[in-house]
């Protein structure tokens, strides 16, 4: 049933339009500005794809955990810690070439993110602590740790910014526009999207393989559906919980390659920009399927970039996107039955009439 | 003896008599399933009326309608001759109906007193309600021999006592009509006897009791009238005195029941399973298994009889490699002479399967199948590591599908569609998928828990036959069932479990229901009459 | 540290713990009824904004408070619809509400006032003023009791006293009234309530609405009592701290008072001493602010007294036989 998420999405947008109307602006105008700004130029596309890259990572992170019946709401913290890993890796290892640095940073980001997910996973598996609550707590703990490190330990001498030093040039990875230039055409000059997009797409493919083609995927889906059945089949709940959360946290942490290494080229506070929460919306929208997630990530990338344009050209602040995001999560995730049940009844009735 | 279809004016219960409940033309459908088909039923005041039928015959649906859990699609309910609209449980309670569900509806961390007054408080403040209830409870307990400490926390009570609380709850609400849904499934025979005495006492006071069960013995023992349900319909209502168990059984299944399974005498081989001094203490510190010693040889079926909750499930789970989380185990298990670890990494379900143990678990919907997985995925469940299902790092889904197709054909699973999710098959066909998966692995030892619970009669015969075939192929079978008839029909030896112990072993040809019943209650058969209830806890 | 510093820190603790306490009790009602609520944050934020905006527009603190309660109630209703009527995922609904409130408040605030999401500063009648309890001035100079009474106990907004009163009231409601009995029952085993002829839906909606009212007061307190107006994202994670306090308190009212006092104290200390030197150890502000989260994780892990949530928590109720 592809119809349910589409109707939910339509409802979310309809209400957003009402909100825009209510604050005295024109939804059509707003949409025009957003489409123009996000998709109307190669530069807009470049930025849209940058955000898309973030959301593919966090969306996959939420989805992998979801298949194992775990709600990982800690993407924010895991991506934050991933950023720390990426920063340390870029600052303290003398990389000879950006390709190697990219690989190293991806590993470091994933490792830090995975380790940040490990503690809540272990607590859930061994002590029965609710993973939703612990991952929320770990978001705040990560934020505070980073604040401390950036204002004390990692801040370069003489700087007032709570941020690390700039990464050395050898770690600068090319943006998509640079690749285009290398291939001899101009596209999206100075836009934000970079080669990390390809890593994100590769991860989406690997997640698909993992979930539907490997024993681990089979086991984690079985565990997600029924823990007693998993135990009957000899699948260890502790092992699955921990491995799943390591993968989930790793995916969220890997996002830092995009925003920290690929964009700001130093580690700043709040680098994640809520991408962890966008991941929830993206996974819900994409029905936890990698293809759906890539499409939903593109939609939210468009929304985020379009929202930035909106605040630039109209008096609608970019917080509009948070409203839309909240509504999308509400309708596709929590009010799912409101849309699905009447639809099912409708189809059942029609089938009866035909049959 | 003639059994006639029931009408409100049937000869057994003539019109004009004092009817407590009358149902007229009640129908209820869930989707495509017609759970109740124009049911007519009349229950006389001051009688115990049994409703008997197989699992899935629609008994519980009918009673849930009477208690306001479901609204009937059609039909009318009369209480004391007056039509009543039972829109919810509140209306049912107001009409004087009390219900004791199969799964108790108690708040586990509340006291008995709090549970009793919940929903029947006298006012907005608790103190006066509690005081009144305490007195009332003491009176009820005295009158009906149902002593229970009002200040005890419910989860500390034995199952039998929790059931008392449920009955007291109904009586506190001044129920005139008491419905009990399979009340003895969790009781020892002695506890069940006590319950029956209580019910008879209530009837003698003029209360009306409806007893839902699938056990013929109970019907014969205490009911005045009995209605038989089959496939959503009432196929007959008779006075209990005018009938006999065989006739009832035929009505239940719609044809002669074969309680015997055709099988040749067992040809016993070498010992396959040896259990010595197996003990288990659960997470809460309760000793569930108190030193089990068992042997099963190749080519025989050992049946374990017992009331649910006496350690049978724990035994199966330990042998299958998934004991309750947090439990402590000791003792020894050996299969084919090789000792198996009790816990740790080498003792999980995978290791057990490698050691040649197959397992049809007690609850197929919670353990044996992933209800949202397709049939083909389920057909490999637990064996998904097997080399023939894998190619390098990836699973060989084509091979698994092909294999599942074969299994479903050989076991006549309907519909034979491997792409259908498990939840869309009937109970019997779900069970066939599990049985096919486990038997076709040709295990040296097959664990079987409640193989025919919620399974239609055709599938029961099929499954029984396959289990016997496995035995005849020289494999060992450990069968656990709460259905004594099933145990008697299938087993080559019968062991009875009570309170975590093996009470005794019998050969089926020399065992009687009475003797086994005594053992199930924790007594030696020659130890005299059954005394007060022992406390089996679940 | 002299006495005056201690008194000042405790005084500020009382102010800072108030929104936590209200939100914590709000969560208590909801979760005791079996509805998980991670949307406390969003409801508080919505209330803070509504209160700040209406107080600024009308000049009345009381109207501001009412608006705050209404704003929070609206979101509580959404949460009820999602988790009770449509049996959706309560956690996801909470996340959605938090995100929505974060955006909506700024969106509407910008439209109304054009101050980048702020509301104009309120003062006078538009803000809850502090109450001096009887005799506070008189005994100010009595040693020990004087400052404790006149500084710590007296001289707070009426909403502070309301929050403190809500603790014994909640205890009484929970353990001494019919409503409380049913509320606790529906969070443990809704089937027991349903078969007793009580509507699970109505009971849970009542709990969610009470939760909305209390979050409303909490938010209003922040905007028009603790501060003089709404600022973007002003709750700054307090809804989550309240949630942590609720777990810390094991879903019990008096414990909630203790837990929120502790978390308020940590905040007060870190405000006063960004660097706390305790002999050889220096505790930084971020550490103090992190402590509530760490403590909650420790409690959740069951290393110090296990916290067992209401058994039916998070599960939509589906009738079954």
C-alpha cells in the first residue's frame, strides 16, 4: 500500500498550507519560492542534495534499528559523536590524499557513532532499560560533551569560537560541483553537496542487502517481530540488539563525513542541525525501505533547502520546516491508522462489490 | 437418545419456564469469518449450563457478546425475559452478568481488595468503599469457602486464588449470572473440584452459571444442561442427565471421533535423551523444576501429562535451548550419549538443532512462527544457517522458496502459497508448516508441545500420523500436552509432571484417567481421597 | 561558601525546579494511565509561547496562563488522538509534537510580533508577581529560620506554590480517590478496567488532558513568571529533564518532588558556579548540566534501585478476550 504514506504526506502538507495561510502568507507563493530555491538551479540542487545526503544516513540508521524492533531516537547524538570522530581523524592523522582521508573519516565517524549507540544498546539488552529514553539522554550527554570539548580542549589558542581548528587541506573532499568542473562542465558552483552522497547511496544499497539478503538481516527482522520466536530459533536477543545498534549508530555517525568533513571542514557546535530527528521522519516516510528512504531524504532535503530560501526571500521563517516535519512524522508515524483503516475499509468494500 | 436442534421452545427447556438468559438469532462475523451463526440459546435460572465445543467453535465469541465486548451483527438478548441492549461491559454488569475470563483481568500489583472494588466503588473517595468491601468480602469468603487475604498483592497469589478473586469480584457486583470461560485449564484436579463445589453452592442459591469448556468430563460432572457448539452454531441442547460423553463428542466434531491412533508397538532402540537431576529456578527465585530424571529411547514416544504450569513448558524450553531469561539451571542433559551444556553460548537453539533436536513449540504464534513473515521464510526459521539455504555471505532465497514449496505440498498446507504471510493461514495449516519444518529435518529427538492446540480435527489426525511415522523411523519423541486423551492415544510411555517433578510413569495400556488424574494432582493413586488443593503456580 | 550563597542557590533552585516539577507531575498522570509522553517539551514550549503572546497582547497574566493551558491542551489532544483513538505509536507522536511546537511557536511569533520568534517583554500585571508570605519581612533577621523562610520559602510566584501544592494533591488523587485507583489500574492492565465496565478511552483522555493542563502551567510559568516573555526554544530540554525526573522518581509524586529538586539544584549550582572547585576536582558547567541525564541512565539501568514503568505503558489498548 503505497497510498497510505502519500495520503499522510498530502495531509501534512495541507495542514502546513493552512498554517502558512493563517500567518497571512500564500502557500502557493511559498511553494514557488521553495521549488525555485531548492530545485530551480543547479546551485539549489547542490544544496538540496547535501541535506539529502545527511538524511539518507540518519534515515537508514533509524530504519535498521526499526527492523529489529528498536526505536533509535539517538541519531542526533550519534551523528554528533561521529563528528568528533571525523574531526579527530582529520586533525591528528597526516593524510596523504583526500581519498584516504575520506575512507579514514568514514570509518572514524561510524566507529564513534557506533560506540555512542553501544551503551544504550547494552543497557537495553542486558538491563532492560528502555532504549528510547536512554538514547534521548545520550543525545544531551553528547551535546554537553561536545560543548565542553569545543570550548576547552579542542578550541585552538586565541580563538573565541567553540570550534576546532580548520582541517588540513589534504582532508578536503571535493564537492559535486568540483567533480563536474573536472569533467568539464559547470554545475552548482560552490554548492554544498559532495562526494559523500555516493557513500550514502552505497550505504542504502548495503542496507538493502543486509536486511533482505543476509542471515543477520533475517535474524534482526525476526527478532523485531517476535523476541520469543527469535529465542526459540536460537537468535540471541543480546547479540542482535547490540549489533543492530552498532550498525544504526555507525550509519548515523558516518553522516559526519558529509557535514563536518565535506561542508564546514572543522567541527562546530550544532553541526548536526537536527538531522537525527529528520531521520525519523525520513524512515517513517520511506517505510523503512532504502529506496523509500532515498526518496524521502530527497524530499526533506528539498524542504530544508527550500526553507532556507524561504526565510531569505519571504517573511516566513525557516522554522516552517520544523512544522512540516512534525506534521509528516505525526501523520505517517502516529496517525497512520487514521489514514490506513478507512482506506482498507474502502478497498475491502470495493472488492466485495466487484466480487 | 435423540438430540434435537435447539429452539427457544425446545422440549428440554420449555417456554414459560424461568429463563435467566435468552439469546435469539445472534450472529457475529469478523471479516470473512462467521464466528456465530444465528444462535438461539435459553438458560434456565438456577442451573449450571455448559457450553461445549472445540477450539474455534465460537464459544468465547458468544460469551464476549453477552459480556458486551463485541456487538452482535444481528440478534437479540433477553435477560430475565426483558430485551437488553448490552453495549458494553458496564451494561452487562448492570444486567447482573459477571464473567471470569480464561486470562484473568486483574491488576497484578493491586491488593485483592483494590481489585474487587475497581469499577464498583461507592463514591469518589476510596476509604469508605474499601471498608465496605472488606466486610462484604469476608462474608462472601465465608459463605462460599473462598478464603483469600484481602490485603495480599494479587501477583503473590497462586493461580487458583487469583481465580477466586475473579469470582469474588463478580459476586461483589451482585452478579446473578456467572460466566466462566475454561476455568479449569490452569487448575489441578483438586482445585477444580473445589471450584465445582463453589459453583454448585452458588447454583443452589439460585444463581445461574454458564460454564464454557472443551472438556467432556467437566460437563458430565456438574452441568444441568449443555449446549454443543460447532463452527459457530449451536448444534444441540440437552439435559446432561440424558446424554453420554460419546454422543457429546460426536456432536462436537460432527462425526465419530477416533480417540485411538493406529500404531504398531514401539521398537525401542538405544537411549537418545537422558536427563539427570535437572533443576531450574526462575528469575523470581521460584523453583520450577525440582530434579527431573527422564530417559527416552529411539523409536518411542514419551508423553508428559500434567496440568498446565507444572514445569512442562520450562522442560521443553531448556531442552530447546531457550530457558526463561534470568533462570538458574543445574543437572545434566545428554543426547545420543553426548552431554549438552545447559546454558551459555553452546546451549542456544542453534546448538540444540545441531545436536539433532527438533522442536514443535507450545505456542506456534508466539514462538514457532514469525506471523508477519511469509510461509517460505518461516519454513526455514531456526535452520536459516543451514548450508543449503545459504550461498556465501548471502541467503539463497530461491533455494529456501523451492524447499518450502516441497514441504507445503508434502504436508498438504492450504493454500499452498509460499508468498503468503503466516498470519493468513488457519491454525491447523500454521501448525503444519511448523511440523513440516521440524520433522523433515529428521531430528534424532523431536520435542512436541501441545501439537494440536487450536487445530482442526483433520489436521490433528494428520499431525499425529506424522509424529508416529517419525517414531517408527527410529526417532525419539518427547510429547507434552495438557490433553490427556492425546497423551493416552499417542504415547508409548506416560510420565506425569506435578510441581516441577515427575510424579510417576505409566504404560498407556495400564493407565486409567483416574490414576493419571491423581498423579497430576500430586498424589499417589492409592493415597486415598483427594485432599485440599495443592498450590501449583504458573 | 557562605550562608547567603547557600540561601541564594536554594532560592534559585525553587524557581528552577518549578517547571520541572509541573511537567514531571504532568508526565506522571499520563504515564500512570499507560500513555508514554515524550512530548512534555513541546507542550511546555507551546504553552510558554501562548502565555507570553497573550500576556503581551492583553496585559493580563491570568489570561496568559489560560492561553498557555489552552495551547498545551491542544497538543495534548493531538497526542490523545494519536495514541488513544488511533492507537498509534506514542513515542513517535511525542517526537512529532516536539518538532511541531518548536517550529510553530517561532512561525506564529514572528508573524505576530516580528521579533525573530520572541514575544515582547511583559511586566506589571502581565507577569505573575512574587508573593511575600505573611511574616516574611518580620522574621527576616532571625538567624537560620529568617533567611530560610523569607528568601527560600517566601517571595515566589503563585505558580511556584501551585506546583508545590500539586504534589500532595497528586498523591491524594492517586491513592485516595476512585479516579486515582482507576488511573493506576488502566496503566497496569487496561483490560481489568474495561471488563469492570469503565471506559479505558475516557480514563486515558482525562489523564492526557490533566497532563496538558500541568504542562500548560509549567510553560506559562517559564514565559510570564520566571522570565519576562517567550524566547525561541526557551524550554531548552526541560521537558526531557522532567521525563528523566519522572523515571528517577519511579512515577511517584513525592519522589517527583525530590527528583526535580535535585535537578533544579544542579542547574542552580551550575548557574552560580560555572566552575565548581571541590578540592582537587573541578566540575564544569557542562558536567553539572549533564548530570541529570547520566543519573537517569544509571537509574534506568537498575544499578541503583530499579525503575519499573507502568506495565501497560506505551501499548495502545486493543480489546481481546
